[in-house]
């Protein structure tokens, strides 16, 4: 029996090496005044920023740049929105990693408003955004969050009273996503590793999610099929291989679609309070607890007996995928579950994903993290003790 489900619309997607060139004809469809949100350094170091600026000048497009360093905060979004509110901006373009994409998404949504983004954040504000925005084009330069295909912008306030909350509306999905793997070649190995593990985490969590449906299952499986053989090469000796980068870019894009429609589980449920209280890259959090959280989910599903079989079979499907072995016997179920965990552990080790203590997180912080964690769409209910164990094993 196919479950009832909703599937959120996706942006117009332009995918492939060299597709950045499509940007300039797209701009003309929206107007001549453009606000471009970029990252702190990667686009500049690659030389692409100079190339973009030159082409915009040649085409007599009025443009201004905003640099985003780190995850967007409410004050940053408010400041930029206020500055450009009366500048008749026709189009916002975000070129960068997930934080840049989210920043651009939030800025495009808040320029038409007259108050703070705080008022519209889920779990923080009391207002609901109406979806009115400046048109937005997202151009990722990393393969991680898949934010170019989602309707939410994650906004962070880091500190003792910190939070990571979303500005969310169906209309905030980018109008166009240009996914050009050539832009990802200059991404450093450490960033490629963290982003790649984040993308795989999103695909795996949405695949086993309690809200999964046949469409998200097919998409998530497809994304993991491409990432599994590209992740390590993208972070090492084949970082300039456009085929490898294309596989990672595709997997990341698909992860955005699946998380938007199936939701995520305990890994992202823990990553949110960790990221709100400590300065640590989101992908590092996900990557470093991925194996431990998956192991715990499988352990608790096995305790459920027949009630956990469907989710265990899904985890085993991915173990089989990673081992390139068919899943066709009862024996293979346990073998493939073991393969899944061992592969994730190996990836964590090979990619040098640091333990949480590297970022100042101690055993004393675990309880306050767990208190704020959300299970949401996790395939099995975990109690406080289970979540503490996950974190303790990665401190």
C-alpha cells in the first residue's frame, strides 16, 4: 500500500559543467539590478568571481556584492535587507556553499518586509512569512546541504542562548538552481569531506525517515548511488575530476529534495543544538556522528522485532549498495547492516572528521544538547540515554 504524501515543488534546475554561463541570459528575464551574495573566499580564489564581474559589466548589468562569512545570523540578514530595501533590486543571486545559499534566500525574502527576520523564524517568532520575495537564483559551490532545492533558510544565533531555526515558505524555493560542478573543483578537501558527509547523511536519513514515500525513496537511493564511489576521490586524488564532482553535485542536489519532502532524523536533530551552541561546521557534526547514530538506530530497530523490519531492510538496502552485493537472503540482511556501519566508520576515519571535543564540546555539554534534540522523523524512538551514548562515543 502506497502511503499518502505531499511533494514540494522544486526549482528550475540547470545542471552540468559550464552551466554557469546560463546565468547571464537568465538575469535579463528579471531586470538589470542584481544583488549577489557570495562566500568569504572560495569564489574569489577560484578566479570565477572576477570572471562573473567582468561578464556582468560587459552586459551592462548593475550589480552589488555581499560577502557572507559563516552561517547567516538574524542581525546580518536584517542589516542587508534594510540596506537594499529601497534600492529597487530586481534579482538576488547566491553563489557559494549552503550558508551563502540560505543567506541569499533569507535576504530575498526579507527585503520586502519592514521588520526583523526574528519575527518569522520557526519556534522563535510569532509571524508567518507570506512568501513574498525578490526573485532568487541559487548557485552552489559545494556539494552538501542541497539548499538550492529547499524552501527553508537556516538562520543561526550562536551562543549560550543560541538557536538554529528556519525561515520557511513554499515560495522561498529558489526560482532557478544552477548546479555547475566546475564551481566545486576548487573546494578544499576538508570542506568537500564535511559537505559530502552532510549530503550522504541527508540522503540516508530521508531514505529511512518515517515520512518517506516512494518518490523520496527512489531519489535518495539514486543520490547515494552516485555519492558512494565519488566521496573519497572528491576529497583526495580526484578532486579535479569533473565526473567525480558531478556525482557529488547531483547527490547533494537530490538530498535537498528528499529532506524537504521526507524530513530528517536524529543526526540532524542533534546537529541543530550543537551548531547553535558551538562554532562547528554543520557537515562536520553530521559526518562525525553519522556512523554512531546509524548504529544506534539499527540496534533499537532490532530490539523492536517485526515492527522494525521495514526500516532495517532499508538500512540493509544501503549496506548492499555500498558493498555492491545484492540483498536477497536473510543472511545478507545482517551482513549488509554490518557493512553499512563499517563503511560509515571508515569514511569518518579516512576523511579525518574530528571528534566533537576538537570544537570545545565536552561530556558536560551532552545533557543540554540532548535536552534540545529533536527526533522528528527518525525511524525509531530513541530515549535520552541512547542519544547520550551517541554523543559520548564521538567526544
